[in-house]
């Protein structure tokens, strides 16, 4: 389960990077560039919500357990 969460977080970062590339890319058609950037950001938001809901579901089902911070004792 932890691997799935890490892969989803990597996908979120990939969508953010692609939005940055679309934002910085120069082209003749500014409208097309803005549509690609907006779509990439929408995918990032959707993936972020999915990661959050997956973490909550995993915790509820007992697949992952919160361990807290190590205290060194």
C-alpha cells in the first residue's frame, strides 16, 4: 500500500512539472498553452484528493498504521 501512495505522489509531482513546462513554453497559440496548463493543474488537484482519500481509506481498513515520531527511548 505504501508503494501505491508513493507512486501516486510521484504522479502528482509529474502533473505539477508538466503544468510548469506548459507555463514556460513559448508558442504562437497562447490559448492552447493555457488549456494544457489548466488541464495539468486539474489533474494534479484530482490526484492529490485521490491520495488523501486513499490514505484515509488505508488507515480505516488497517492497511497502514500511524506510528508517530520516534522519541529515542
